[in-house]
C-alpha cells in the first residue's frame, strides 16, 4: 500500500523537466505563479507573471484551497491561453490541483525545488512590488477583483529597467503581434 508523504503533491513535475528554453526568457508564454498572503492567510492574492514581458495578472483568493487557486489560475490565464506555454509554481498545497490547471489551459505545470525561490525570481520580484499596494498586515479580503485589476494595470504600465524602460504591457503586445 502506497503511503502519501505529508505535504507531497501527487503528480508533481519538477522544474528539471521544464524545457531549457524557458530559462532563457526568449519566448512569450512562460509564466510563474505564486500566492501573496494577507494577515493570518484568511484570504490571498494569486500572482501570475509572464517571464519575458513581465506582464502581471492577479486573482482574488477567498481561501488557500487548491480548488480555489486552480479556478483563479484558469480565470486569469484563459483569456491569454494562446500566450500560455508553461507555468512554474512553488510547492505550496494551494497548487495541488495542478492537473486541473493543465487540463483546462492545455499547458504543463512545473514545480520549483523546495526552498528555492530564485527559480521563480520574476514572480518573487513582482510580489515585492505588490507589497507597496498590499502590506503584510493587510486584510486582503477587502480588495475586489476590480481593485486587483487596477493594481495589475498599474504594474503593467510601469516601465522596467530590465525591459529597457519599456512597460510590460507594451512588451507583451509587441511580442504577441510579432508571433501573429
């Protein structure tokens, strides 16, 4: 009889299996995901960032369950599904329904190594920027989807040094146009 290791995510595919092209940031469609917790993790914010353009999508999480997180990932990325090739996340239990994400978006989900946040450095950087809007002590349940969309628009319109002072939305749109 197989025993499940506490905290293990069934069907987890590690980052070592992710295509090497993802690490080079040379193509559009490789995303990183994470969650931003509010006070006592009652609610949270899903953060999704495209690696090449740094385009950010935010989702409201009414709790930390894997089902709620998978639904939020799908809701955020489905409108951009033509520009979703991979998703890399951490090993939090909120991503345990990764197979549902894969089925809904037709994209593989990869898991970073435990305790290796640098393997998802783009989303970690954006989470740092988000703390300007959502302090650690904030009750994130008061923010609506419209509030999160407004914050995402602000981040996507913010010029980034790493993009040659272009805006993430601009880089994303140019990359989509060049592949059309």
